[in-house]
């Protein structure tokens, strides 16, 4: 309700969300990325799970919002959100967006055009 924040998500709930998303997105849940795309000699691409990325983003954002209800803790919640974004879920969000864009606008549109 008003003035309340969501409870932090547990590891079990995050895992269940990731599995549910994987079932929904199969077989389109694996994507590839490089950790440092601006290196002179990029590393080998790494496989990642789109459902896992989305579940980790949800966990980090939700857990950062857990302290939002109390006005005195909002500064800490904003700091936590920014820190988690810059160190963890921001990269997951960027990689997930690239993968989803490719699925929706490259592969899906091509499949429709071929039908």
C-alpha cells in the first residue's frame, strides 16, 4: 500500500523467476556479449542467459527499493540503486536490451517476412 516498500527478493524467488522466464522464452534465452567491447582486442564472446539477466535486474532494483518507504532512508536507497547499476545490473540491462532488440526486430521481423 501507500508508504510501503517491497520486501527484498530472496535467492529462491530470483531462481524461480529465472526458471519461469526461461520456460517462457525457450529457445531464445541464450545471448552472447563481450565484457569490454571497447578494448583494442576484444575478448572472446561469452554466453549468457537472458532470463537470468532479467531476474538479476529485478532483484537488484527491487532490493534497492526496499528502503524507499521511510523518507529518512531514501538517500540510501538512491545510493544503493546507483551503485548496483554501475557495478552490476546496468551491464545486465544493456546486454539484455541488445539481445531483446535482436530477437524482436531482427529475428522476429525476418521470420514474419519469410512467412
